[in-house]
C-alpha cells in the first residue's frame, strides 16, 4: 500500500480545514500535513526543500515559491526515492512497484 502525504510549506494560510478541502482535489485518499512555521522550516531543512514567500507587484496576496518533487519513504520512515517533478507516470509506477515487491 502507498499513502500519499501532501505537506504544506505555507503555515500562515494552510490550516487543517484548508488542507481538508484542498488536498482531496488531487486524490481523496491523500492526507494533508501542516505545522507551525518552525516545524515547516525544520522539515524543509531535513528534506532539502526550498521555499519562499513573495508578493507580485499589484497582487492582493502573496505567493509561495517552492521546490517540487516527491519523496518516497519505506514503512520504517527511511528515504528510498526522490521522484522529480514531471517524472512520467510509467516510471513512477515502475519504481514504486519494485519497492513494494521488495517490502
């Protein structure tokens, strides 16, 4: 079994309620993770994630730039794969099926 965790890097906007309505747009079984600014910063450091808040001229709200990709952890929480953004779905399925068979 694979469980997708969608981790927010915008603790100012992404509350539990916000993620509860937003994350299912990707898939109803995905779970959203959120935390305090300190927790988000710590997780970003550990996973080497880059993110920054900025405002576009004339915009009424801010944007969050962030690195993109997915991390695959095994059942013991060990990092097994990094899936770069826009990796073909066939390649993702191949890599995940290999890991699941080995588990």
